[in-house]
């Protein structure tokens, strides 16, 4: 069986992390596009396993949550009944540490209460202390975070109101709407008003679109299947957390979060990802299904009521120093 030399593996992954498409990488490193795609898939899935194992027992003060839109195969309005469920709009859910700028948890999937819950449960399993969390106005967040954290959370939402830009030319059609109002809602706990923001995670969304070709707007580089798309996200997160020096902290996000002590090279990332085993499951707050909550409360994000039975949580001392 032919194995791509390590030097070409590193060059291939380096090109993908710098926002190049598969075909452009093929021309640059002289590796067939099928081999580029196969290597990207294996390294990307390995990065997801690697980060799952590394991002545990954390102390995180302030978290920002957001969802970033992209699509698989075609946009949602083009999806037909004959298409698979993975086709159409898909979202990258991100939880960013506002201090270290590290991505603590991420989920790829639809924009639904189930994905919001998965992100919340990942955070609960990775963080030891009581964090302050800020999210946008998506209504599933309050119920999901309440289910995962209970009262061990300071949580607020930033709800922005947009107005469409006038005009139908390209400069206006593909530009974000103008913000005409911002409302801050404290959902639970006592969050610091000065730290209620989603600015850092929104800036991270730009980094994703700049560094991952699959997220580039108005191009044909979008993902055609969900599995390679999720792997590309995993590769991006591994590179961002472990290899990329952040301009604010002057170290990589993983170093600022103290889960590693040096800047990783692309070669280290490739070796670690290809050899990464499946980590043990994250601890969960309980076995009761989130589906036990009423659909109305999950949709509205109402975390009140007594029908949500949750085992008592204990916040452990310790973690990464």
C-alpha cells in the first residue's frame, strides 16, 4: 500500500489550514486530490479526537457561544424530498474562552435544540468551575444550559436587531444587516455586565471563513458531504488551538489555556492526530433524556418549572494550573 511521505503530508495539511481548496492543494504539493481529501479526512477526525482528550478538567472564566452558518451540497431552499438529511444548511456551534481565545467545545449540525444541548453538555463535561456564559438570542440556549449546569452558571444573552441594507447590488446583497438595537438579558446567576459580549466569538467566525475554504462564501469550495465537512472543522480547530499564535495573547490559545506548553508545528499536529485514540466519554450530568422536557419549553428556551429532574452536581476543585 502506497503511503504519502511525511513531508508531503505536512505540506498538504499546511495548505488546507491556510484556506486552500483541495484542487489548489493538489496543484501546489503535487498530490492527487483524492489523496488530499483522504488525508484531510483522517487528520481532521484525528484532531477532533485529540482536542476531545485535551480539552478537559478546565478552569474557564468567561465563555462566548455562537453559531456559524454554512451548507452541505446545496442551500436549504434548494433541498428536495429526495435529498439526504445532511443536505442543506448546517451550523458550526462554537464555545470560545474569552480570555485565552481557545475553542473549548464545538459541534457541527443543524440549528436545533439538540445541537444546543450537545454543546452545553460538552461544556459541562470539560469545565470544573462555575463559568460566565454569553450567547446570542437563540431560544434553545437557556433550556440546554440549565439542563447541563443547573444553578452552577452565570448566563446572559445578547439579542441584536438588524435592518436590511438598502439596495440590491452585490455590495449590499452579501453584506450583513445594520445593527439597529442590542438588548442584554440576564437569564440566570449574576454575570458581570462588563463581560456580557459575543464580540470575540464573532471575530473567530471571520477566522474560520478566512482559513477554511469550505466556509468561503460565493465559491464552489463548499462541502458536498457532512463527514468531510466535520473533519475539516476538526482540522481547523486543532490548527487554531495548537499551532496558530494569537495576536492578542502572543501564544497559541492552547498555551494560554495551559493545556500545552509550546507552539505545535503542523508536523506535530499531523502525527498526534493520526495516532489519536478515541478518548473516554465526557461525564454527563445524568441519564434522563433532554426529550423529557416539554417541546414548548425547549423551543422557547424557558428553563423554569419543576418537571426537569436533574441529579445534584458537585463542582470539583483542581484542573489545569
